[in-house]
C-alpha cells in the first residue's frame, strides 16, 4: 500500500492545514451522503405506524428495540421462502460454476488443441453481450426446454453466464507450475487425477474469490428471478413484491429492505479484503 | 506456449506426449490415443455447451426474430425484412428513450469525477482510511431492489430529502420521482450513489500500484500534491480511466434496474432496455424487441471496438 509522507516545508504549513481540513470535510460529507439514506430507512423500520405517521424521517425511533415491522416483513412478505430459494439456487449454481469453470480453465490453459483460439474468442465476445436485452431470445430457449418457472432455469442461467470466473481461474492457473503436472504424469496419474487431486486444491484462493463475487451477484440478481420464476420468490423478488400489498406502509417496507441489506453488510465486514481483490481482478481482465 | 500448427494431423498436441513418438497402432494404444486427443475437449465441453446454448444460440435467434413479425406465441411467423429496424429508428416512442440515456451518461461523468477525487485523496496519508473506503464502496454491494426502496423512501414527499432541504430554507421542493422533468435526474443520482464505489475502488487499486518511490522523488523535487496528481497519478491510471469512460457509455445505454424497480419506466423514465423488455414480454412484439436488442448489441460492440483501439492493453511507462 502506498502512503506518501509529506516532507515538511516551512511556509507550507498553513496551506496544508486548510487543504487537510477540506479533505476531511469532503470525506465526511461523502460518508454522510452515503449513510443517511440507509440510516433513515433504519429509523423508519423501528417505528410504529402511528409514530411513523407523526414524526419526521430524520427523527430517531422512540424504541430502538421495536422489531414488530421486521416480524411482519419476514412473515407476510414470505422472506423466509425467498432466503431458502436463494440459498438453494446460490449453492447449486456456485458448485456448478466452480466445476465447469475450473475444468474449462484447466482445458484451456494446460492443452494445445485445434479450435482453442476460437473458444477463447467466443468467451471474450460473450462478455460484451448485454445481459438483459438478450433475455428476449434466451427466454425462448429456457421455455423450449420446459424450464420456465423452475429454479433449474435460474441455476442453468447462473452457471452458463460466468465467463469472468473462467478468466479468474485461468489467470490463477498460469501461476501453478507445469512441473507439478509433469511430476504427477511421470508417477502415472492421468489428466483427470491431475485436475482433481493437484490443480483443483491449488485453486482454492481463486475459488474463494469466485464464490464471494458470484455469490453476491446471484444474491443481488433481480431480473432473472423476476422473469423466470414468477410463482416463487428469490430474495430480490420477494422484496420487490412488497410494492403492492404494503403500498404506503413504509415502516414494513423499510424493515424488509434492511433484512435484505444486513446479510450483505455482514459478508462485507468479514470478507472485505477478498471482495476488493476479487472485484478489481474481475473488472480489469 | 507455441501453438503447433499441424495441418496434416487433426490432433490435440499433448505437451507430455509429443507427436513424434512412434506407436504401433494396436487396438488399445489407438483407443488411448483417441482418448488423449479428446481430453482437452472433454474438459471444456460443459462450459462451451452452456456458452453456445445460453449466449450464442439466443444471439442467433435474436438476429432471426428481428427480421420477422413473431409475437412469441404463434407457430407462424412472417419474414418482414428490415421493417423492424426501420421502426426502431423512426418510431419516436422507441427512439426517444435513447435521450433518457443522456441523463445517465452525464451522471457517469460526475460519478467518475467523484471516484477519482476520493481515490486520489485516500491514496495519500489519511486517517480512518479503511472506514471511508468501506463506506464509499459498500453501496455497490447492496441489492438493487433494496436500493430502489431506500431511494423511493428518500425521495418521498416530506421524506428525508425534503426534510434536509427545508433545514437549508428550501421550501416547496418538487416531486422527485413523480415529476417527469425531475425524475430522470433523481434516478441518475441514485445510480451515481450505487455505482460510484466501484469506480472508486478500481481507481484506488490502480493508484496504489504506482511505485511509491516515484512520489518520493517528486516530493524531493518540490512537486506539490496537485502537480503529483497531474504528472504521476493521472498518467498512471490512464488505461483504467479510459476503460471506465467507455464502460459508462455502454452502461448508460443499458440502464435497467434502477428505473425498472423505482418507477417501472413511468413518468418518462423508461430506458431502452425497459422498452425492449416491455415490447417483448408485455406487448408481445418479439420481432421488434429483437431488432432493438440487436441495435443495442451493435452499439456496445462498436463502443468496445473503439475502446480497444484507443486504449490498447499497454503497460504505462512512468519512468
């Protein structure tokens, strides 16, 4: 990490103090602008309906332990079903992505074969195709396979669209020396054994990165469950459906919103380092 | 790795069993050799199958549907030539949503500017650096539906924003999401709040990968922070900055989640993607929707091509 230690110069002191104040002031303003929208939602979620109606948005709740709205949101909003469905889709898609992705990366990095450049090109161009609009035609494919309104549709879509993961795996695999493969080969191991016993365990850090980054992406995905799974809710769509029945009951909607945000916050606090690293390496291929 | 160009033998060259090896073509050996040739294909088969099934097959279908009048249900569909494309570019209801992208495009400049500013000051010695970095970045991780609700609540009449503005003596604020003249600004602002953190973290990473002795040398030469920014930081992150600008063009054309969740495209906030989706799934005009999707795809590909030309994968030389 680069930090720059200023060498004190006479005369520059006053200027530096002003610049320093402006710097911290701007940071504090930015932090306030980022946090206030979330904090007011927290306030609203802890208020009773009458309290919500009679107080301003920036007034803190009178009782900080009034969790009634959270109970309402969780029960009537079917958020438990949302969490359960998200967990199922998340687990299966992640397992699938990891196996398919690491195998593809192994095949692409450790072999020379006819059509390799073509495959690379296909993966590269696919990253550019805008996701939501192509659903116009993807929908017909999923529907044609009889998967419409099933969780399998979502699992298939999440497994099939992860090109970034394959790139991460390839990047990481290039750092694993070939001599390891060769040594195992001499000991009589076949390609599958090498992949399964040697390469896959060494890819653990890359797998962890993909699990975190893709896990967050699936947790946040809205349009795919909205389009392909209308009769059940994933966490995004359960929350989206608050729009109708809870109309103007903002204290319940706020509680539901926080129920969705809190797991992300916990994940962020514990996995910060991985998240920064993963997103940066995923964005700049 | 050199790719061996063996035109005569259609073969996967296995690094550990190079071709030159003499083998008697006995049955078992032959089977083994075929298997060995197939090995790489077996490893990539699942990934390529999914790629073709869920990306290229739909993309080919889009092209096909875009020259028909298909409604997504009927068995019969008629070839209509370029009619759909003509409509995409001439029907004002379809084409004018492109103007909505301009709000987001404008906002993306503010977003990149803010991200650059905060990345720069946080790369210098700062107290509570990790706290500020975390706070600025966290919105990027939040579920889009949750963000939609947070901001619908913020923009409510007599809500958070109105209350804060009244402290500063601004009475009679507009309907932030209800007024068609204002709504797009509000939504674009929400988009800046959501995505700024990602640009910021990318810039911060790029700045921190600049070797620190360059700054030290500049300090010794008497360069102030502003000069360091122009002479060291900006050239050092030129590539990632260029990438972000180009991505913001593609991004502002494909804005979807925030307006779809917050307004459903009402009050003049519909974007090209919302329009495409509604054309396909609400109005059942798959033909026109496909043409719209193809137009968007063509624009994104063109923008990416220009980006690759302008900012090739170069190593920035700072010395």
